[in-house]
């Protein structure tokens, strides 16, 4: 132990002899790096603040390229998010056996969709991505999702496809069995966010479940994003 | 005559129990598509009595079970995850109000036998303890939480 400490000291002494430190230069460099770091953080923060100030939803600063998920639509056709390039997309994860959160989310989104001016509405697509692919087959989604609005799209896929899509958006879910009950009887716990993807394919905003009932504010966010903001 | 009066007076507390002193506001049922097996009922229940009461469930013609549920929030890998948990009862203290709302406590209406449409009205008999006290509620079937 003491031997190794002595070793480090002699090593340091060697370094100091070989490379004498110019303290003035060292401190100047240190202050310079600190100033650069501080201004970088300040710029990041002020840009976040200025972007966030424009929106009701939680802004992603900088906006992230939206993960292009590969899923299956309610008609059983392969579906990719990038097919909707040029449209603003709002989507959430859920499941059709959900009695509380999911119908509320879809009803809130339907209200937002209908409140949009005609021109904006034609540039918006709402989608519902199932995290319960075992029960939510395309034919089930076809009877469920358009109920809230005929234009809405329901998506499902393989376990892996859904896991990849959820992971990319930070969504989480898990199957909950009731102890002692049939393995086919279960609920899904899941995160309840709605994601806003801009027409140019960037993930711009995030809405927590309880933000969705303020229709006017979400309409304002959508119009802002459609205007290129 | 006096005997009948006394008998009636003795019955009075029982009659009172039949009409549990609760005030129910904005009862509504989430309208769901015909493929859905379950939905949820929401309302505000104010306990006007001097004693604590518990909502233990309900009975309705449109479904096999009506159960009190709570919404749970857990943190999973830094993300907020919502889930549901069946509870035996939801307690309302004297003078207190139980708020059943989307994303919160609710009555889960399970095993739907029919799917009422938006604008319909459905009846649920709420069950309270102690005792087996019943309160009839007529709910508006809505797609959206009323303001």
C-alpha cells in the first residue's frame, strides 16, 4: 500500500520534472473551458425554454427523428410510420380491453381532431398502437379504433415489432395476471403518453394523459407545428 | 293506534338506511365500441352522513361485474406506467367526496352484455357497506368526460 503511494509520488515528480507546468496557461485554459461549457449549457437551456414556451405539450429539444416503426394496420396490411411523411401524426399506445385510460385518450384525441379547422385536419392522422398483440388482432382494432373517429388508424404487429416501437418512444408496458386466474385473463399496465410527430418526420411533442382534455391548447400546438414552428 | 305509531317509529331507521344519505353528481358511463368487453363508470359521491361509508361495487343489467378500481402509477425504467388494481372498497369519510374519474378511481364495468350508445342512459345499483345499502344511479352514456 505505502509502496504504491510512494510509487505514484515519484511518478508525479518525474512528470513534473519532464513537463514543468505553466500555471498561468493552465488556469487560463481551465477558465476558458469552464466558460465554454457554461455558455453551451446556457444556450441549450434558453433554446429549450424558448421552444417550450411556444407549446402546451412537453417539447423535445432538439426534436428527435421519429422512429420509423414497422407494424400492421387494422386491415392486416404492413404499415410504416414513414408512409405518413408530410402529415402531422398523433399516436398513443394502449389496448382494446382497457376500460379507463384508452377510451378516454381516444375520445380526447377525437375531440381535438374534430376541433381542427378543415385544412389542418386534412394534414393530421391519429393512430392507436396496441401493446396487447395477443388479443388485439387487426380485425379487433378495426371494430375498436374507428369507433372514436372513422379516420383513426389502429396498429398492431408481432411482439418484437411492438416492443421496438414502444422502446423507441420510451413507452413501457407489462402483462398483469390475476393470481389464480385463467392465463387468458389479464390487464396491461402501460405508460399513457400521446406523441406528436411533425410532417417532416420529427418527434416534437409529448402529452401526458391528463393534458389531453384541454382541446384548444392541443389544437393550437398542432396549428403551430403545421405552420412550421 | 299508539302501537302502530311506535311500530312506525321503530321502522324509521330502517327506512332511512334504505335511502343512504349520499349526493351523486355527474354520473356517466364511458361509451365503448361493441368489441370492448369492459368499460368504466364515473361520478362524484358525497357522503352526507355522520359515519364513514364504503362503496363496494354495483349491479347492472348491462354487465356481469361492477367493481371498484384504483389507477396505479409506477415508475418503470424512468417512465411512468399506469395500471389498474381491483380494490375491495373505496371509503368515503363523513362529509367527504369520492371522485371517480378517468385516470383515477373508477367503477369498472366488466363483461359487457350490451353496449349502450352515446346518449343512452343506463342504471347501476351502487352497493355500499356497512350493511348492504343500495343506491340507484342513472348514468349518461358519453364518449367524453363532461366539463
